[in-house]
């Protein structure tokens, strides 16, 4: 049973999955998983202007995946603890539920002596 | 070190995370995690027209998350095994790497007798 209000309210998951749907933003997350870094270091391997990198950083910050802090002229970025887990948990719950269902189906077919690979 | 060509090539992950960034599409995935369903059943709880539901289904199919098959007048949808795991693995790898780094930092501070919560 779908809970319509929960399922359709705009959620943090929308922003989080949207943020991860871009290769430049995933590259920034991959770098930050190794530890905090200044924007200049995040920008170096990316084939785009610094303003574009700042825009991508804004999307990651709006999604709660990254936070940044300016000290003097250097803006340092870091992963926000816990946020990635929410996206991971949503996917894991779907995958687990679906695999459990397949297991039950397999067990049921076993009790009937049916080979699930054969045609019905 | 970022591998630029890998990090920036448009990938299946782009399509997958984009597909999961919409609450209606996540609702469809939540229903399908319980087992295959006809489009009409996926559409029932969603406050949108059938053509809109078909568009969302198209995004899920293009991402390789769902496949559908038409028998007579009924189109039945099902989750594609394995695809969700790829998105989960990407997130898990980042989270694990980041948590491991924090652990190492904590251990290093321990050897110095530094309380990480105190100001430097």
C-alpha cells in the first residue's frame, strides 16, 4: 500500500538523488570521501569554469551532502555525516524487499516441485 | 586522484540517480519492490494522468531499473535485477571510504592524546 502523502511530498531524497545524478558532482563527492578539500582542488580535474564548479557545489550543499566554510580567501568543503546513508537506506530497503520476495517465490515453487526456469 | 574520463563520461549512474530523484518514480519502485504490477496499479495512487505515468515509466526503463511487457491490453512492469545494486554500491563506496578516513583520524588523534571535540 503506497502512502500517497509520504510518497509524493517533495523530500530530501529528491534533492539528494538529483545531486548524485551528475558526473561532475559525483567526482566532487569521490574526492571529498578522501577528506575535506578547498574548492580549487575540487575544480582542478573538472573541465569547467570555477563558477560552474561553484554551482555544482551549491547543488551538493542544498542536498545536505556537503558543507563548505570560507577562511580568508579559501573555501573548504567537506562531506556532511549521515546524509549519504539516507539515500543508501532507501535503495537498500527496496532491493532487500524485492530480493526477499524472490526468495519466497523460489521457496513456494520448490514446495510445488516446479522448476522456475521452465515455462509454465 | 580522480580519473577524469571515468568520472565525467555520462554513465548509467546519471540515468539511475536521475530516475530516483522523483517522488512518483520512487513510489512506483516502492510498489514494484513488492512484486510485478500492471501500469494501471502503479498509476492508481499517483495524482497524475496515465500518459504522465507512462512517461515516468519510460524514465525508469531507460535507467534500466524497470522493464515492462505488454500482454494483450495489459502492460506489466517489474524491477530489473541488479541495477539498483549499482547505485547502492556507488554510495556505499563513498560512505565507507569517508567513514574509514574519520576512524583513522580518530586513531591518530588518540595517539597524540588529542580530544577531537576540543578546539585546536
